[in-house]
C-alpha cells in the first residue's frame, strides 16, 4: 500500500547499544504503528519514524506523518548496570 500511495518514509534511530527490550513485542508494536501511519497518510505524503532515548530511562517511539505526530509510545528502556 505504501508504494501505491507513493509515500516517503524516513527514520531517525540512534545507536541502541545499552537498551534492552523484548524484540518480539517491539516488532509487533512498530509494525502496527507503521501500518496505521501508512493507512492514515494521504497519497504522496511523508512518514517519519523516530526513536528517542530520554534521560529517565524511557524510549519514545514516534510516528509522524505529513500533518502531525500520529502516535507516541513511551516504553521503559531497560539498561544493564
């Protein structure tokens, strides 16, 4: 559907060397959010996916389309001692 709608997709993901998370769960969440971003972005629109690590040990997953931030998911980021 993204190719049919001619969407432009970009991502900003920092190096995640010290972050631990359940990759199966994160994969399902990202796939669901991306599917919604594609569904609700108009033809020839843009989608940006960002991962932001916060100072309080959280990891924000943000999908933004051509108009506004669609979804913001905050997950605890588990860092090894």
